C-alpha cells in the first residue's frame, strides 16, 4: 500500500493507493456522510455496523453451580459482528488498483469535497500515467452525489472517467432530514422499551440526520435542484446505480436464565445456572421495529438511510439488492455484481 | 423463531438432576468426615415423615398422591441447604430411583436485610411405584 501526500486548501492530506494490474481500470473509492477511508478499506473499523443478524442465535451457555436460584435476565445486547470483505480487498483480489482517502468535510456541505476530488483526480492522472479514460468512481451513499457534482463541474479531469458506480446514493434526496423529529421520537420510544441498547444500535442515525450534509441532501433541496439542472451523462461514461431495500441492522438479544436454573439439584451448591438467548419481543429486530415514517426506513422500500426509488439515475442501469445501507460496503453478492460490470466473473459465496 | 422463552423439558430436567446427583453419605465416607454444620440421618433407620418437611413440600406431596391414588409415594431423601450449604441431610448410600420412578419437590426461601442475605433451599426426593 502506497501512501501519497497531497495538499488541499493548505492542509496536508493522504491518498491510500494499492497498485494492481496496469491493464485494469483504477477504482477510486469514495465514502459517504460521516465516513472515512475505512468505509471502503475496512468497514469493520468504520462504520463498524457489520452485525451478523442472520446466523442462528448462540447456543445456551453454562454458567456453573451457585448457591442461589438463577432467575431473570442476565444480559441484553446486539448481534455479534462478523468478518467482512471490504471493497478495496474485493477489487485487489481481482487485480484492480484502488485509491481511497478521507474526504474533507464529511459532515459538511459538498462544495469542498468536490474541489478536493478534482485535485485528487489530477494527481492520479499523473500518477497512473493514463493515456485513455480508465478511472472507475465507486461511491457509497453521499459519495454518489459528490461524483455527480464533480462530473458536472469539472469536465477536464472528468474526461478520464470510464465508469460511475453508485451504491445506495440518494440521487433524488432523502426524506430523513424532513422527519428527524418524528424519527427521534420513535427511537426514544423504542429506547424506553428496550433500554440503552437501542442507542448503541441507532444513536449514530440521529447524529447523521442532524448534519449539514444530510440537510443538503433533503428531497428537492437547493443543492439537488441545482445539480439536476442541465445535468447530462458525460460522454463515454457508463453509469450504474444500486439501491437497497432492507432496514434490518441487528437483533436485540436477551440472555436469561433457563427455568432449570431455578430448580435445586441434589448437589453442593444446588443451583446450576444456564442462560439462553432469545430476541427481545417488539423491539427486535432493529430497524424493522421502527414505524414506517418514510420509505427510507421501511423494510422493502429503503435501506434505513435511502429509499431505493431515490437511488436511481435516468441515464444509469439500476439494480436492487435486499441489503441495508451499511451492508453495501461489504455484501458479497453486490461486490460480484460490480465486478461483473468491470469485466470480472466472481461467483458469490452464498455461505457468507 | 426465537422470541419465545423455551418451555421446560421435564424429562431432560430430571435427567440433568440425575446427572449432577451427589450421594453425600458416600462422599463424606470417602473424605473421612462429615462437615460440622451438617446433621446427617439415614432414611432407612428413621423414615422421612410430615414432621420433617416444610408445609409446602408436604402439601405438594399430598397433591401428587391424590392425583395418582393407585401409586405409592415414598420419600427417600431430604436435604435443607442454607446459602447453598447442606445443613440437614436425610439420605442413605443408595442412589436415585430411575427417572420413571422419580419425583423431585423443591422450595426456596430468601431473606435480605442490610446485615444478612439468606437463601434456604429444601429438596425432597420421592420414589414413585
């Protein structure tokens, strides 16, 4: 991995570059709101939402012998995390060069990140000694709007782009900023039922919706209206968009003593404690248990942050997957679909 | 799938009871001493009667007898533990009846003040024929 320094607006910044097959395109990985380079390089570090909500619950746990009966709840928590493959790893495995970096103003407006992307592209054009357009811009969430704004306003460096691939990017905006108060009330209600574990699971969502970045992406915001005006596909660029329709992030797991833990045994001490896991009724799974305030937070329509119907471009090829907003950072089937666009066949591992 | 609290499996619970069973007369014979705080008595020499048992266990035993009047219910072992330690044990060196002939009754009482936390547990093993 090469770390390349550059300067933007007087600040020293870095690019993480992995060198691949020179005959393959270079993929520039662009994260979304509140993100950083880890979103595309190591999503287990950030956003750290890789909950394993599909595996069977853990088997019963033997605690041991005690002098008192075991009664009631012992623990409440979320699903365990699972290992995941980042976009960078998936592309490197198939010989692509990749570039990732921390964008400026990840929670602010897009004006500076767009200028920064132009700076980055100028550096990369020189670094990779391009003679024909071979950059793929692979963008998650707000990264897709960053790409569109960049392509519209920076035609000189944009002419080196061959593919635009956006993952769960709210091209027509997100209604979450409009329902922030109702969403907060719904999460508070859930927390009153299930406890602080709800904040562990969804606290980040309210922080995100409260940012300038999210307000800039509200449906029919001045930014989006201005972006659409006069926007046309860049000649020679192929556009692909992906949307998600699952709002399931994690289960809330309750560990409680088995009934047998309260029955005395002919033993010294007499009570053998064993705990068993169940899903918390009503509150689990998250975020299915939230009311369907908008399509963004409705199972089957959105991925918790974006509505699939708002993630499309009129000049792009769109695909829908039943994954949530974070899973777009590591879902193997989605990665296989993108690799196929880039000319690589990878059979998805259905066991992951 | 997993929102239900699992129902108990009574046969498995009796199996667990048998598996964790410790015969205290044999244990203390091996160790060469009976702990000081324990009163040990043989059920054969001095059978377990209503007077030995807490009222709730005697009531449960009467209910079991009334539900199966053709069967015999013979208490064969009784133990009282305080804070998990046996203080009264009525038991011989024989093991437990087989599962089909086994009835186990239990009672736990707790008391908690600023100065004391006490758990009293009673267990009665009955042979059912």
